């Protein structure tokens, strides 16, 4: 189980980092691409993206990082 949660943590952590970097370094490009599929105002888009990013971060910590650390500690 420890190895499983290690890989889950690494993969989901990489996704979280990738998503964060895109929103920090190229927000206009992300908005332009996404606005083709979902017609949202820029303000609403920013609210949704940062909300989803925060939600994903919480899920990452609760369901990936914490179980991995617990398994390492008790292992």
C-alpha cells in the first residue's frame, strides 16, 4: 500500500504543480483555450479555476499525501 500511495502522491502532485504553473505563467492562454468550450467571463473563469485548484489541493492532501505519510510512519 505504501508504494501505491507513493505513486498516487507523485502523480497527483505533478498534476497539481502542472495546473498551478499554467495558471500562474499563462493565465490568458488558458482562458482563451477554455473559453472556446465554456463561454465564461474572465472574472468567473478565474473564480472557478482557483476554486477547483483549491478543491483539488485539499483532495490531494487528504486522499494521497496523508495516507502515504501515515503508512510511512507506521511502516
